[in-house]
C-alpha cells in the first residue's frame, strides 16, 4: 500500500513537473517573440527614418549619405505597404505579387487591412510635402515562432494521449487476464467437489434412496456442471454452434420461473419457427440469466417480466423488459463497467460479463433500449445471423 501511494505521488509530481516545463517553454517563447517583434519594429523605424532622409535630401537637392543608403539596403526586410495621406497605396515591398504594376488591386488592399491589424503604422512626414504611412507585417520567422508554443502543446497533448491510451489498454489487458485466471480457477475449484458428488450420487442410486430425492440431486449436480462449464470458457475462444435459439430461451426462462415466486408474471414471446444463429449455448444462457435476474431484482420479485425473441433479416434481437425501478441517467453509462453495482450486495460483474460474452465472443451488441424510473428497463441483445 505504501509503495502504491509513493507511485501515485510520483505520477502526480511527474505530471505537475511536465506541466511546469511546458509553461516555462511557452513563457520563454512568448518573451522571445516579444523581443524579436520589438527588434523588427526598431528596424522598420530606422527604415522609415532613412526613407524620410532620402525625401528631405531630394527636396534640398542634396546627395543623401551612405548611412541612409546602408539602412535602406540592410533593413526593411518585412513585407510592407506604403500609403499616402488619403490611404491610397503608392508602393509596396517584399510582397510576392504577380501584378506589381497594379497597386490598386482589391487583393492588395485586403492585404493592407491585414497589415493594419498586425502592427501600428510608421509615419513618413516632411513639411507639407510628404505625409505617408508604412504598414508592415511580421517576418516569416516571427510568424512561425508565434505558432511554436501551440505546436509544442499539441505535440505534448498527443504524446500524453498516447501514453494514457497505452496504460489504459495495458490495464484493460491485465484486468482481462486476471478475470480469465479467476474464472478458470473457479471452474477448477468447483470441478473437484463436483466429481466427488457425482461419485456419491452413483453410490446412493445403489441404495434404497427415494428416486425423487435422487432426481433433485441430479438436477443440482447438472446445474453445477453448467456453471463450471461457463467459467471454464471465460478467457478462451468458445466454440460457436449454428443452432436454434428458441430452446435456450425456453429452458432458461423455465429454470428461473420456478425460482422467482408467484408474484412475477412471465410473458415469453418466441417465433413459431426455428431461429438459427451461431452461438455458444452455455455462455448465452448465462447472459440471459444475468439480465433476467437483474430484472427480477429491480422488480423486487413482483411485476411483469417479458422475454421477447425476434428474428430480422441480418440479425436476431433478444429483449428483456421488466417493470422495476429503472436505471438513473447518471448510472446508464456505468452499468457495464466491471465492479459497478447499485445493489447493497453484489460484485457488479454480471452485466460486465454479459457485455464481454455478447460483444467479444459473439460479435453482437448489448445495451439499454430505454429505462424510466419506476416504470422499468428494456435490455436488448442483437446477434448477427452470419
């Protein structure tokens, strides 16, 4: 228990540590993004200032210095659009544009609107002669950098999801092995005294024991043999036989009807013709028993219980409809989970085993068609005919 606690604490601290590392990476990346954005802004301001010096030099008929020339050549690598005081595009730079002779293109003005949202404009003003503004976009590197934290987060989420899926799958496989081992061990443990009982029954038959008593003992031993056979099939691939499903339903209902009390009204609807479907008799009768017993428990031994078998073109549907307390909405999604039960006494294994038998072994489906409080529940099983 102590080791398990330490292991749980280790996992928790590991998750917190990973989350902290991700937060630090995102914060540092954001800080780097802001620094680079400020640096690009400074370069663009230098470029705008150099442009302003060129205009000033041209107005005064002076040659502008090599410094302004170097600034214009070595900065201003960002995509930019230059507009006049009326908002009309007069020039653009570092934009891949096929029709560069057409600065009035609507697409270019749409790009200008996008630049306006990204950065504040840089003014180029000289006396009353020039009143222009430069709108620019972030560099390609900067645009890629701003998506880096999101990409990193998505990768971590994907990696975390894969790890979670791996552990859940491994846990489910381990539970399956445990369940199969417990089922086979139960079958083995029951089998030993069952063999002895068969031997004692054979001896009693040679004595003057009433035949009625021996017949009841024979039924109980046969019942134990069926239970042993059921448990022995869990965890292995049971043999499916193409046969009629009607006798299985009739025998199971007849067995439980004798043990349900006189206040239960049974209604069994099965086709008059054979319903041929591939199934394992021992496991399917076990599944039907579990569903019927759940219905009887929900009704507390009083009310109507319907068992309906219907044949369709591609499948066979078996319904168990009770008039019990129903299943609440919050419990509906958990009823097939191993260990889940709302009963004071019970292991919560019946419906979980039923789901495994129907879906894993018979490739069918099982579920609740509808359930209403104080009105009852409708379970249904669907088995493929081929």
